[in-house]
């Protein structure tokens, strides 16, 4: 079970030149924004990665405009797994909630490294995308076979809240209306 105190959220490469690769990118952006807003409200450790931003652009504006975005940790990288980046120096919690683009490359390789290091990994399927459906579906299946839990944004939100009496319930609920 996810818990705010034991969770790190990782947003992989939601960048200007990559976002257009995603089918239904408006849905992906909306769901990712909800998760990141929730992370900000609940003060959950969050890492935002950018794959070679000089060539692929910065994190998309919708994400940069999230209230509290400035308190998220940022990581520029060229390695596909964010854990292999020379710049990676963050302490991760036991549970990792991860999502982004492209599912079959940077998300996939990061998930495998996280599992290998002993983390409980939750992949938010409706916040992930690949250029083509077969790569997306195959990578989700492989990640699950390796031990990742495939989930959705709303499952994660309500698992983090646990109860409608949570002090931030109404604020989080308003994000999905």
C-alpha cells in the first residue's frame, strides 16, 4: 500500500518535443498534472526528469505551471534510466510511483533498475505513452512480469489519501472533477 511518507514520485521526460509522440496526450497531461498537483499538496518527494533538454526541450508548460513545481527535484539526463545519470544524487523512498514518456525506453529502463535495487514500483499506465501501441503495451506487460505494479492515476490518488476524512481530501478530489 502506498503511503505519503514512504513514496517518491518520478515524472519521466514530459518534454516539449516528446509529448507529441503520445497518443491522447491531452489525457496523459491531465492525469500527470493531477498526480503532480497531489504530490505538491501532500508534500510527497517528487523528481522531474528531462532527457537531453537541449535537443528535446524542457518540461511542458502545463507541468511547469503546477503550484509547487519549484520544490520538485529536477534531473537532466542522457541515460535512459534516470538512476544511471551522472547527476542523480537523490535519496529515494521505498515505494516509487513512476510515469512518463516513452514507456518502453526511459520509463521501462528506470523501472527495471528500481526493482533491481529493491524498490516497490507502481507504474501509472494512464500517465505513460509511447510512439506506438505495441511498444507501450509490451513494456507494461514486461514491467509487470518483472514485479512492477501497473496502476492508474485515480487508484494512486485514493490509495495515498486512504480515507475521505483526510485533511486534503476535498482539495485532491477537486483535481479530478
